[in-house]
């Protein structure tokens, strides 16, 4: 099962993605700039509603980041499927 971090403001996607077979971790402000924590995830879903909303772009992490702005839960799931083949 792929372990995906989801920004707390996107918590409505949590159940959908969980039902699609993903293990979901809600990301809080204490975890947002912690590369050690982020690197335990297989991917990260952020709102993308503002530039660098969580400081992610300044963080040294190798995981795929999905900006969910304007996307449905199904769109996010499809994007995760593509990057986590």
C-alpha cells in the first residue's frame, strides 16, 4: 500500500483515496518542512492554492508532489496512479 501525505485542508479527499487503496497521512504544520518525515512518504498532495503554501518547494525531498488545486478526488487519484506506478 502506498503511503501518501495529504495537506490537512484537503482532508475531504482522505476517505476517497483510502478507499482506493492508499494509506493516507494528514500533514500538519509541524511536518511541512521536515524532509526526514516527508521522505517516509511515497507522494504528497498539497492544495496548490498559493505558491509554496507549505514550504515544500524549499524542502529537499525526492517524492512526487501533486498540486490538487482545481482537481477532483478522482483526478488526484489518477495523478497518484501515474506517478506511483
